[in-house]
């Protein structure tokens, strides 16, 4: 009997195995081909799709093209023009693995035409699995046209995993959206089975407009921060502009679209108490890190990266997001244009901008310096009257101006102070009506008070970190393997926040105290819950972050119970004190549960309601 059972795989099989990793579905082919076009410096790319990409994916570009010899090499495995220095840590292109064209042509019928301006003719190559028709000349043009037909014909089992053409087309559009946001100066046309979508070359803001729509531009803010070679820049939707899925969260690391748990997590944490739990913020974030601090070669489709110092990235991104959110958290979504534009829908160039025409600055407020909205309850309810806010120009989203003038207007890092004007009254003992330079403001007093209390409690808690609630009798429990590892990783931080414990040589943990703020909770249950969540999140969550989550939940619930309820009659004086306090409260645009606190009807909006424009 032959003893040797190990054999070399055939080249075709090797390519098909590689294709299994690189080409998950038609959208993966589109991604690879469009990235190749971008690497070839194309300024115009046309993508054609038939049957969700299964029968045809065509990508045509006006890039540098290929010479005849390169064309032959391009479909071989491990052939690339993109790693001249063989340095995997200094990659300037999307591609570097040299396997996409080889992989794709092992599972589909591929037809490539390419031309270089200085040549006398273009060249065409046809590849179907192992068989290649030698390159033959075609009429000269500048760029490359690739047609991928009958995807997975060579590996029919994969066909069964394809979804309907509509679903696959949507995946393709998602891929193109993602890439297009990073390349606003490239003109991209997508010709689908039924529809055609054009991304016109232009500014970053115009591209955002095509991908995320005008609503996003109106309801987002620009963010930019740089430190020690790390940079984050991008656009983030305000908290009330949230969605039911995370599909509109775009992350780029060193110009590469990525799916990254750490970055997603940072966004979730930053919006923790301003977006409802089952909703997701919208964001387009470009992160740049020193090339030696990130490994881009961790995923065959290059959609993931690995950071050298994840804690540093997390801290940098989270801090930038929180800071920006803090500055812009007064913004709310304007009333639905559908309500406000009964006769006409304004096109992009006709957007009406809020102006300063309405200038009733006078407030007839003569309030005491402090009073309680609800005398009988906790002193927390006492809202100190803030000093009068200096009136500044109300905020106009910088992007609105971009859209109008097609040019970048410098972003001001400080959001103008809020001005809620003066209260006019209360509708059926519920919503407050106020008038300010912004126009007419409707306020939900319960939601406003909730946020005010939460921010006040958060501030107080920040000053009391580490205050503990010791037990008369210590509580012991045997540590599980994962609890032991988690304590090893997060023990120091947990101690800093007031969890005091010791571990015996028999792996028994004895809890002596927990943070004072959690004293109403079952201490053992709480401690083990914290350990379980930290373990489950596998380093995505720091102890500090999670305790902050718990704290916000607790304070939020407490604040909700203690807030004035909707339906309580308020005096004008009380309403005005509430307005002054709102002006000074961070994240006032939404309550602890992510519901809006107020909405504004500008004078321009009123003009539209009354058909005056
Ligand atoms: P990689 O992009 O990792 O190099 P690919 O298999 O995607 O690997 O492409 C192989 C090579 O073919 C590229 O390095 C490039 O030189 C060439 N190539 C592929 N597509 C194009 C294109 N659209 N325009 C010009 N050259 C291309
Ligand atoms: Mg490539």
C-alpha cells in the first residue's frame, strides 16, 4: 500500500480555494474590480450589473491600463504591481495580495480589454478557468474594461448561497457607496438591471449628499481631531437622526473601508445615553493612524484591520466623538419637510437657509436665582437659575453652506450658545411653547428635566468616583476560569471605581465593597454581571466604559422617576428657569431614552406652512 497520502493541490483547485475567501458574493467582485480601477488612478468608473451580478459584472475605467505582458500576468496568482518595495507595512494601494483577478477568473468567465495611451493598440484577454485565449489586439483606448460573466459557473455549489438578484444588487450598491465616500473626485456610474445611479465627481459634501441625502447633511456635524500621528475626521449625525440598523455607519482606516468592532463600539459608547438602545447613529469617519500601527493584511477581502494598540485607538476615537457630540448636542432634527412644504419640494440648489431675520431678543424674565420645580421631592429637582445666555448667531450646519456654494467653509469648533428665548405658555399642561431667535420652540418638559437631572447626577458622580459601600460581612464565591482572566485584565480599573475584592490561593474571590452608587443592587450579582459582560465583549469594552454604561442606566432611571411629569402645570417663571437650565445642559436635544426634548419651527418654516415662499 502506498504510504504517501499527502499530495500537492492542482493550481485550479488552489485558485478556487482562494476564490472562496476573496469572492463571497457578486459584491466582492465589484469591490475588487473597482479598487483595481482606483489603484489605476481612474477618474471615471462605470459598473454594469445584470441579474444581481450573477450573469454579468462589468467594470470600465479610464485608468493607466496595462501593457500586453502585464495583462497576461495580471490573472496569475500572486502577481501584483503594487508592492514595489515588498514592504507589507507601507502599502499605498487597495490591492497588494495579487490574487483577485486570478481568483475571479477561476470561478467565472473573464474578458479583459485594456489600453495605454502611448501604445499603438489595446489588448484583450479571455480567461475561463485554466484556459486562456492569448492576448489579441483591439482598438486603442485608455483604461481597462473587465467583464465577469456567469459567476460561480465553475463552482456551482456556491450558486446555492446567492440571494435574489435584488438582494445581491443591494450588496453591490452598498459596496460602491462605501468606496465612493472615500473618493468624491471620481465619477462613478452604476448601471443596474432596472436603475442607474450616478455619483458625480465633486466635493466631499456633494458625495455625502448623493450617498446619505440632504437630511444627513442638515442633521450632522463635522468632526476633526489630530494627536500624535493619529487623526479622525468625518461627519456624524446628531443623536435624534438615528436609524433602526447600523447600515449607515462608514469607517475608513488609512483610506480603506473597514468593518471594525472597536470603531463601531466607540460610536455606540459615544451615543450611549443619547440614542435609544435599539437605534443606531449615522456616521462617516475617516481615521488615519501611522502605517506601522495597523495591519491591513488580516482578511482576504481586506475589509478588516488590526490595530497594534487597540486601547489607544479606542481612547482617541471615543474622546474625539464624545467631545464633538458634547459641542453639538443641542441640535435637533427640524420638523419634517413633508409637513412644512405642502406645495413644493425644494431642490438642492434651492434649499432655504435659516437666517437671522427674526430678532426678538427680549425676554421678560425676572426670575429668582433658584427655585424648585417640584418642592416636595428630592433637592436634586432644584434647578439653579443660570445667568442669561449671551445671544449668538444660531447654528447653521456648515455642510448646508457647502451644498449651496460647492465650496468648503471653515468649520467653527465651538457651537454657538443655545438660546431658548422666553416661554409663552403651556399647551394643556403638557408641552411648553417658547419664542426665541430660532423661532417657535415646543418643549417636552419631562424629557428636558430628565436630561438636566442626568447630566447633573453624572457630574456629581464624576466627582465621587471610587466612593465605596463596604459590607459588614464579606461575600465570597469561587471564581470561574473566565472570571479569573477578566479580573486579571480589568481588576485594577474595577478597584479604581470602588469594587474592593481579594482572591485567595484557592481561587475564591471575596468581595468587600462595591461603588456607593450601586448600593441598591445585589452586590454579588452586580460584580459577577460586570465580569461576565467584560468577558463577553472580549476586550472591546473597558471596565471604565461598562461602569459608565451601568451608571448612566441607573442615573437615567432615577432621573426619569424624579422628573416633572408631562401634565404638570408650570408657571411661566418655572418654564423660564427650565429654559435657562436647558441652555446650560449638555446633550439637551434628547432625553435619557433618546427621545427629542424640543423642536423648532423657524419663521421660514412658518412661511412655507402659509405658502409664502
Ligand atoms: P492586486 O490588486 O492585489 O495587485 P489583482 O489580482 O487585483 O491584484 O490585480 C493584479 C494586477 O493587475 C494589479 O497589480 C495591476 O497591476 C493589474 N490590474 C488589475 N486591474 C487593473 C486595472 N483596472 N487597471 C490597470 N491595471 C490593473
Ligand atoms: Mg486588486
